């Protein structure tokens, strides 16, 4: 299943005042991974849940 999580990701980052670097630190993935995730328009649901769980 693919979904477009980028708008929600941007909303959460803005709400928390986080940069991509901070999200990477909080979620335990590299900033490069966050950047690639951000640039793709559709994402595997597993990646989305990983980021959500680690940054909640």
C-alpha cells in the first residue's frame, strides 16, 4: 500500500518546530533518509509508521 504522507509530515514538523535534522535525530534514521522520504510523493506504509512511532 502506498500513501502520500508528505503533507502530514510537513504539518507535524511545523507544529513541533522541527527541521529534517531534528526529525532524523528523534526518529533514529539519517537526515538523508528523511530528505529522500520528503522528496518522494508516495511512500510505503511501513516507512510512514516507523517515522510516526519513533517521533510521537
